[in-house]
C-alpha cells in the first residue's frame, strides 16, 4: 500500500474514480434535473481533482511551481464552485441578494435575548 501511494498510482485510481463520479452525476442530473448545476458539479470535482494532483506532485517530488500551479487551480475551481452555488441558491429563491439566510433573524433574536439577560 505504501508503494501504491509513494508511486502516485493510488491517486491515479482515485482520479479515475472522480472521473466516473463526474459521469454518474452528470447522468443523474440529466435524468432527474434540478440542482446542483452542471457547472457547480464540474467546478467542485475540479477542485478536488486539482488537490489530488497537487498531492501527487508533492509525493513524486515535482518542482514547487507544479505544486503551486495545482493548488492555484484548486483555489480557482473552489471559488467558481462557491459562485455557482450562490447563483443556484438565488435562482431557486432560497435567499435574495443581500438578504440574510433563512432563519438568520431567529438566531439573531436568540443571541440578543441571551445578551440582554447577561447584561441585566
């Protein structure tokens, strides 16, 4: 097992699994429809794949610029995923732009009431 990890072969197998997962999720989304969007799925899987490629590069002793490149790609994909998720949530009406998330007022009221009882 240590040889599989040190050679990077284990990560190759995991990346192949991520590719199969991507195909399965896109197929499921086409069959069932709905959220998350295909772009959100792709950016989420890309972020994870880039992190695994960064780990593979580190294990194989690649130059630091290769590692930095994969980590940068993971960061960009992660930010894109967050953007797609917020866009999907707004479009679905879960919360409006600039509005607090559902239930936030209720939580804030509880915090205020606890704070008031502490100060009394």
